[in-house]
């Protein structure tokens, strides 16, 4: 009986291994995923990371443990959860989401504390081909989109994290015709000709709450943006959710309006 069970287990392992399609993902020019979409793949990707903040968007998911195994436990992962504006300054609110892991095609910023160089990501997971972007509109009506790149993409007209300025995850406007983003990197796009200063704001995993956790719906409150500017005066707390999506400050605490 034990011999039979072992044979069944080995057969199951062989079947699982056989069903995993090998996929070597190019993080330079990109890889066509048409034939891999929805398939369980044995994926290998060599991604160049700088010491400090980087951007990343992968066509597959990774758990927190898989991220730690590949890049070390000191890695931080954040996603864009809202934007606020004061004049030509736009605050990008990034929140710690490492416990959620990397979701397929979601654009992130990633802090890598190790030595600059190429790092290997290796997972057995389902590959997904789809558009990867998130869009928020500031309280000033400016549309801000963070997008991942599936293939090598022109950089001109976008904002990106430059290796020489990645200590705080500052996104810098790119006006060089010869600039580009490699596949699996991310950029920020703002329509129009106006140039903005983008300011990153890093939020802890539990730092942002909802208005109903700190005030009753009938309470009269003042609302501030994360730059300290008052955006609403003497309104009912229940009306906060009618504001433009983003991060606000009420009673000294940060709240997320979706």
C-alpha cells in the first residue's frame, strides 16, 4: 500500500511539473504573453534593482514570503492609494502593502536595501496579461495615472524615479527624447503641458483609517490635505466621503476617501 501511495504521489508531482510552462521574462524589452496568459508557469525574471526606491509591475503574483526569499526581508512594497494637490505640488500617497504581496500587473514602488545589481525572481504561478494602471484625480481636478510597462516604453512626457534621486521615491519629469522605461518598470502620467512637482508620502500599513472610525456622521469637522491646507470647513463627518478620492487629515489622523 505504501509503495502504491508513493507511486501515486510521484505521478502527481510529475504531472504538476509537466503542466508548468517554462517562461523566461525579459525585463529589458518585454516578453509577449499571448500564449502564456492564464497559464501556470515556471517563471524566471532577472530584474535590475537600485539600492533605494524602484518601481515594479510584474505579470504574475508573489507572496510576501516569496518577495523576502528573492530580495531579503528588508524590502518594502507600497502602492498608490490617493493624491492631493496644492498649486503645482501633487502629493503621491503610497501605502505599505507588502503583507498583500505583489498582485499581477499592479504598479508598485519597491524599496530595496541591498547592493545595486540584477536580482532573480523565480516563482511558479499563473501569468496574467492585462493593463496595469491606477488613476486618481486630485482635489484640483488633475488626473494622475501610475502605469506599469509590459514592453520597453518611451519616457518623454512621463514622470519616473531616477537612480540618482531614488532615496525618497521622487518621481521626476522626463523631457529627454532618448529616455525610456524598461519592461516591468512603472511611470506616472499627467495629461497636459503643465509641469508638477510630485511629492511622495509614505504611509504605514495601518496608518490610514476611515472617517467613521474617528467621528460620528453628524460631527462637525474641518478637513485638511496632507500638505496642511484646509480643504473643507465645518462640514458633517458623513460628508467627507463626498470629497475627491485621496488622503485627508481629520482630527490629526489620516483618512482615506475612495
